[in-house]
C-alpha cells in the first residue's frame, strides 16, 4: 500500500526535528522504499509496525536509522572542479601569506557525507602546498550520519566512486587497491579528522575556520534554518575567511553580511563588513 499522507508527515516531522531538514513532498516513494528496507532489516512485520514505533518513540536508535536513511549523501572527488582550482590558484596562496606568522590553517567540510571533498582538499595540499604540512593544519569533515562518517574515516571507495572526478595521477599516488575497492593512503587519512555534528545543533566542538565548504547543503533546509546556519557560519569563520556554497546556492536574501567574490567561474562568499581586516 502507498504511504498515507499522515504517515509521510510523521516521518517528515521526525527528520525535521532530528536534523532540521524538511523533506520534499514528492519524496513519498523514497520514504516508503527506505522504511520498507529498515522494517525488513529489523525483522518487523512491515512498515506499519515501524511507523507505530516511530509514533511512540520519535527519539530512538531506530528513528535515527530512519532519519539517516533519508539523508542525501551525494558527493564526489574534486566535485565541479572550479572551487578546487580557486583554492589552488588564489585562496590558499593568499592565506599562506596572511597566516605566515601564525602558521595555522583550519578548513572544514560541512555535510561531508563519505568524505571525498575534504580528502580532495588534503590531496591538493600535499600536491601543491607541501609546506603546509609543517603548519598546524586542521582539516575537519562533519556529518550527522554515523554510518557516513565511519565510511569516510576508513577512506575506502568503490570503483564507481573513484571514477567520479578523481584524476588518474591522484589514484596512483594517494590510493592503495584492496580487492575491488581503493583506500586512501594512511598519510592522507591522518590529515583529516571526522566529527559527528548536526548543522541544526551546536557547533561548539569546532575551532575558528579559514575556509568552510558547505556546498549543496543549505538547499535541503527551509529559509529560516538557512538563515540560522549562515549566522553561525559568520561566527565560525575568520573575518577574512572564505565560504564555499553549491552552484545553486547563495547568501542573497538570506544574509547580507556575506558578499560574493569571483575567482574565474568559482563563486566564494566573504564577510562583507570585515573584508580586509586581520584574522
């Protein structure tokens, strides 16, 4: 039986309460498919039993599994290319000059999923800015999903995941093959820390950041939650830092303290009132 409207709204509200994300109304079939899979895995009689559990215990390990199963985990190595070219050609050279006295740099991939984005940054640094390896360098990936973070920490990817964006030279240099999978070498994995974090919750565990990647993340939140998150980004970012959003995302009409800066085809956001101040 198709998922009833009130059952979909129940799941939708649970997801919103857990992670602040509002599921699109057209995702009814997706929700039904994921609930069926979880019900089978838990040995339940069917989706109705699972829904009864969710009604009585909206905060439980099982409800967390339901929420995580409905999150989008789309990512790839060097995704869209242009942000990484901006990082290599303009942003990191500038920050190396600005931070020379402190020799400290912090970069955060928010909503990192299985970790390809922050590992791309790590490989880029090893390849083009090896002097940064002698700095106090913090590369942090955060996600709300414990299963995604476990995969990211392992740094092990299928052939399909490898073929999506990873240059052949990087594969040869930074990966080791294990049967049908490829694992990032230990020296690259050791550069990155993965932390479970809900963007709709507290960010207290993070240091001030020089660069924040929050690409293709805000699109899943409603306007109010987007504004809340951008307000927290303002507090988390150094005054002369850089914020990357997805190609279809913008701070326009959400937070006037940010202004777009263009590095070729790449758009990066900086704090409007503080551009030029010392970090």
